[in-house]
C-alpha cells in the first residue's frame, strides 16, 4: 500500500459521487451525499461500494429510497427521485477495474479492517504483558 492509500484508504473513484450536493439543509448549509448517508446512520464508503455493485438502475432506486428518508433537506421531499437519478450518474461504472473492485471489497468488509487489526494486536500485547507480569511476580522464591 503506498503512502497516499494509508492517508486516504477510500477509493478515489467514489469522491465525485460522495462529495456531490444533495441540497441545503434547514439551516442553509450544503449537504453532500457523504453527509446525508452519514446522517442516516450509514457508512458512506460502504454504501457507495454497494451501490456500485448493484448497477446504475438498482443503485438509483436504492439511493432514492434513502434520500426519501432524509428529512434534513426540505427540497428532497418532492425531488428525491430526480436527485437520486442525477447522483447515480456520478457513480463509477459497475464494470469496475481490478483496483476499484479490491477497494470496494475492502470497504464492504471482505478483509479485516485496519482498525480491527490494531485492536487485535493491542489485545494480544496486553495479554502477553499480563502473562509476563504474573510470571515475574511469582518468581520471588
């Protein structure tokens, strides 16, 4: 993995879609697809990876249903299907390249995430430390 992927492990092909605007919220702030999905309690990168694998029409339908649940942007109430259609055009093609497919697989959880691996390593280190301390404490004879 190169240094750029370490700093931003998400597929760059998703950025055009995720950073597209869905409208302005009730306070007048611009809302992107990324923030809309996050406000709905979804992982934006995982959801985008799943939308890509569905194909354009199925992705448009699924995105439309998600946007219909998103009440923070008042203009979506009547336009969510049109917005979903326009946004689905920004998704990468479903005939994804090998690198995008691997990135999408990583995002959707086909491999252990980096944070999980770190927690596992820390847990093992903690257990080894406990064994060492208990073993060292009992050898005072």
